C-alpha cells in the first residue's frame, strides 16, 4: 500500500520525488496508527533509527571535511 502511495504520487504527476517521500512518511504514520499494537514503541524506535542514520551521515560529512586538507595535494603549492 505504501509503495503504491509513493509511486502513484510520482507516476500520476501529483508531486515530485521529495513530495512523494512526504506522502510516504504520512502514509507510514497512518499505517502505524490504524494497525494497532504498541504504537508508542514503534514510533519511538523509528525516531531512534532515524536519529542514528542522520548522525552517521553527518559524521561522514564532518570527517570528510576535516580530513580533506590531508588529501589535497595542492594545499601548499603556489598558484601558477
């Protein structure tokens, strides 16, 4: 169902890929709400997993930015 929401949004021209992702996120929340079970634990686990993924990506970006001068072969060379 969630796949159809996301791909239908893109294929039917309702929205762009970013907007389709928003529809998918809203659809996932609605599925959790209507599915039942331990909703709070499911939502909390999703938030924790999202935080871990986001932190990992930012750590890679920051690490690459910090180590870039070590890989820059022209760092001390005069302009010619």
